[in-house]
């Protein structure tokens, strides 16, 4: 599991995850992901377009970040193209808790419209 953090925009954090969000993958990135999103306290995009699999621990990490940001009046948007990961998140009801879009451009547009 890899994590890439783009903090070039002071108003919007972009975090790209690459690999599998299973127990081993989450163990490698959870602290950095939570620090970059929830810890930073700014609107954030989590790009999951290169995530091949997400397990319950990965879902928990995403929900925790989203809830922490919401408590600070900020939002987390997930970039999740159609496929297994999107299906897993929808089946788990995550699309009811967090905004899910198909592309990073859609995420940026969502923040601009909100």
C-alpha cells in the first residue's frame, strides 16, 4: 500500500492511495492518512481510483477521517470509479456517510458547488 499526499493547495488536501486497503495495507498508511486528512482539518479528497480491494479496516479508516472532518465543519470526498471497491463501499452504506464521485475533477467540482 502506498500513500501520496498533495498539500499544495492550503484549502484542499488530496490524498491518493495505491494498493489494497486490507489489514496489512491499512497498517502501513492509516496514521499518515488520518494525519493528512482529519488531522489537517481541511476539506480533503481521498483518491481510491488505484485501490484494488478494501476491507472493513479500510472502510473504518475512511469513515473515521470523514467523521472527524465533519466535526470540524470540513468534508471528505472519495474518488471511487465503478468496480469492486465502489460496490463494496456502496454495499456497506458508505455512500450514505461520505460523498463518492468517479473522478478527481468531479471531487473538485463538488467542493466548488458545495
